[in-house]
């Protein structure tokens, strides 16, 4: 659990470090930012939550992947929030979010993510918590399951930006994640074209340090999606889970 705890800490830093810049640079527009939020955030009562008292654990070794897999996550850069903005979406960007978005699978991506409810098709997934992975698509938390991992249960843990930087592949990629509901389908596809299908079963909010959400749950073969919430404070984590079908 020590390796996973460290990875999760880096993961949380990568997702939230730039959020400080949002709070400072968009203070004057906070009322507009809140108005732009499309719907209320889910609470812990949304759908059906897994019991957090289940002993979480993750696989002790990683499954082999292609040679093009990114290097392990580096230490976070010093004070990135002091140098860059993380702007609120424009009206044009918000209109684009509601349209289907297709991606190419670049070198280094281990699989593709499709969520029709979000209009996301073949978003690249990188098994890394580096800033590069989060800027170019969806990050898979190293040390957690892959869809093709062995064992009785799996928890494929993925995270992406709610806002993200302008001009990057992750811009607004999980902006509407709070709209995903029970029964929506999540599809992962590996580089050989094998598809792994999941159906959303629960959604809830946790604090950044609640690393039990990265662990496996007895009898469940699932994918977990994470992003920051609520806009504009980003001090919580929105968790959406889907079980294999």
C-alpha cells in the first residue's frame, strides 16, 4: 500500500496543483463560473455507494504492457500554478463539449476510453501520473488493475481533468462527468482492438486523501473514473464506478 499511497499522492498533486491558479485568476469571475456549471454535483447519496470499510488493496505487481508505455511519473514540478492559468471554459468551448469528440491513439497510450454519455470516443489512456499524461488524455494510476489483469477482481483506476489547459488533449475531457448516470456504458479498448465493456453503477464524492477508492472490492470487476469537483474550488474528488458486463 505504501507504493500506491505515494502514487496516489503524486496523482492528487498533478490534478490539483494547477487548481490554485484557477482560484486566484478567476476570483472576479466566480459567480459566472458557478452559473456555467450545468447541473448540481452528485452527493454521497447518488446511486449506490460501495462501503468504504471494505479493506482496499491493489495488485502488488504490474502487468506487462507495450514498450511504448510512458516512463513512471516524475516528481511534480515546482509551483506550476505560479506560472500558468487554468481558465474557465468559453461559451464556444461549452458548446463543443456537448458534441462528440474523437481522438487518435498516440504512441505511448496503452488503451482508449469511450463514454458515449460524455461524447468521448477513443480518448487515449496513459499508464502514468505525469503531467504529460494528464495533459494529453486520461491517466491510469500505476499499480492498479488493467482490464486484462488476472485475478478474481479488478479496479482499473482512471483520472482526467475537469478543465485542463487550453489547447491540450485533456481540455474539458471530464467536464460533464457529473452527468454520467447509472446504466451508462464505459468502454476500454486495448491496442490490439479487444474491448472491455462496463456499465455505470455508482457515483459519489470523496476527499483527496481517501485512497481506499483505488483498491479492489471483493467480487467486483470495475473501472473507476475520477476528476476534481466542485467548480471552482476543486477540493473534492468525484468518483464514478462502472462494473464489467
